[in-house]
């Protein structure tokens, strides 16, 4: 029933969003005394752009916590950028004479009302669903040590759904009993998670799992569960030949990579032109505080393990020595100006030059220091897979996990990097852009 509920929820929310957009635009157009557009697409295009923006922030996801402040801020950011997109389309790309060009206020007011309205009925639907659905469980099938690890990971990832463990140490009789209970609705299961192993199911079990899937209870391998629920790839599945077994979209879709490269050049050029006054003011502040070089250059590892010199505005004292390679909270090496630059991520603006030179992309795995990469490649199997694509100023790991402070954090971030490399796409990049803005506005990370 979970799959059916997802599609029902998706269609209902899309219908509500489209209807809300069309109605609000129509009412505001009328109240502002603006001529009603002769074409239906004048209102449906804003609706489609809005729906797409919400899709990118998981605004239609069954597992999105619509009551959280994180989701609320992401929802309003998506609304804001939908508004900017429609303003751009209306006043730059559409020929003069289009009715909505009579008043920018129509677009601004409509989206200003649309954001809170669509957020509020999402919160109401989410609350009602949480009450009506009741306590669903995730059924984990596997040995006790595997379940304990899964439980810890669920807690760390904030998964609130209760867990039900089916121990397979003594065979699959207990599992068959749970399947009977699910089929008879005695157990309300959201999903069944099976730990991958060499042991095979009895012949009849796969058929029963398929039937339950058709009835709405999906079965995932643990690896696939990580990808669907948490959008990362667990490292326990990685081995030296994993790349050749699984393949990557980056290897199968070179056209997207070329388009992305062209966009990097265009956007980094525009970004450098727009940010040059900010960089100049930051350079002046650095000089006034204590002199010394304005820029900080460090050797990082790029695509195909090619080293390059990454540029940043200097935020630390000159004589930092070869101490702690990680920047800690309240690090005494950071200057007063540096703290301000880091808070707004302004110290990273010069990296646009690295993007323009083709050494980096706007979006990709973090470019790591060559000294740390050498250590990681010795200690982390398959760490080199992240060098299949260009490093980025922002990326999937950066928006989903805090700044890395040790080897364990690096392992966690690698799970997200590998997910990005495997699912390399325009939609994922667009989602990262919105999440990056969300992280910057809330000053998350480090």
C-alpha cells in the first residue's frame, strides 16, 4: 500500500499546486486590473516551473518531513527561485506585448501568496497522514550484528519509522511468519530490507515478496535502501571491480558532461564578473587586517587524479605550519576577516577561476588536498572512484553532510560522492543548487 499511497499523494499534491498557482495568478491579475492573458499557458507555465522546483527539493516525497524547519526553508527558497525564473521568462525571453508584462507585481504577489499556501496544506496533509497511517514498520531481514548496524544508521540518518528485526540465523521460518502477518495486515510494513549475502532464499520466498510488492510493500536490498531512502551508496558494497559491475552515468552520458562543461564556463565567467567587487573588498579587508597575500593556493587533486592549484581568499594566518590538516570550530588560526568570509562562503569565490580554467566544475565532489588524498587512498578502498569527475565548489556530499573533521567523516562523505557519480544528471545538479542556497542561508556546515 505504500507505493499506491505514494502515487496518490504525488498526484494529489501536483494537482493542488497547479490549481493553486493558476487560481492565485488569475485572482491577482484581476485585482491588479491587468489584462487577462489570452493563452492558458500564461498561467500553466508558472505552475509547471513551481512544480519542478518543489520536485527538486523532495516536495512530493512520501518520506519528506513537511513539518520540519529545514523543509519549510527549502520550500520557500524553491518558491523564490520559481518567481525569479518566471520574471526572467516574462521580461527577457517573451516578446513585448504579453499581458503579464504590464505588472511585475502580479508575479511577485502571486508567488508571495503561493509559497505559504502550498506549504501550509502540505503540513496539514502530512499531519493527517501521520495519524491515519499509524505505526508502520521497516522489516529488516538478516543477522543480529547486521541489524544492529542498520539500527544505528537509521538513528544517525533521522529515520523515525520503527524497525522489526527478522533473524535468519536459524533459517527463514520466522520470515515466512512475518510475511503471513503482512499479507493478513496484522503487521503494517512500509518496506522489507534484505541484507545481501551468499545464502539464497528458499524457492517460494521470492514469489511471495513479488506478490507483496504488487500489493504495495516493496522489498529492497540494503544497498538499494540506502540509495532510495538516504540517497547514498554504502561503502560495504564497494570493491575494486564494483565500477565495472555497476557502471556510472558519467561513462554512459558524455553529452550531459559536455553540456555541463559549457555551462561551467558561461556561469563561472558571469560569476567572476559579478563577484569581482566583493573579491576586491575582501582583498582590501585582508590587507588592512595584517597584510600578507590576499589569495591562498593549495595543491588539490582533480579529475583523473590530475593535481592543480586551487585558489581561495586567505582566511588563516600566514605561519600556520604543518599542523592539523582540518579546520576546527573556533580554530585559532582563522583571522577575524577570515571568520566573516567563511561564514558567507565568500572565501570560495576565487575558485570560479579554477572552474573557468577547466580544473573544476561548479558542482562535484569536494577538491581535496593532495596530502590528504594520499592518506585516504591508503586507508579507504576505492577512494579513487571519486576522481572520475571534476571536483566542484559545491556537491551532493557538501549539502548532505557536515564539513569533514576526520577519516570517519571522509568515509561518510564518500558514500554521497559515489551516489552523485553514479546518478550524474541535470536534475541532481539542480537539486544540489537549491540545497546549497538552503545551507548557505541557514549557515549550516563548516
